[in-house]
C-alpha cells in the first residue's frame, strides 16, 4: 500500500508511506520521539 496514513481514534496522526500487508497481519515500527533533557550538563 502506498501513501498510507495512520489513524488513531479517527484522527490522522501521521503518514506511514509504503506499507506491506502479509496475510492478515500489519506491522509498522517507527522510532519514538526523544524528549529533551531538562537538566544541563555540569563540569
């Protein structure tokens, strides 16, 4: 499937792009967004 979008609770959450469907299972893995560290490095 090309140009696939991800929907969660009826809302578009992002574009997945190209997705391969094998049998009846769909697997998509994406990287988690990193949170910025609030602490600064000290010497």
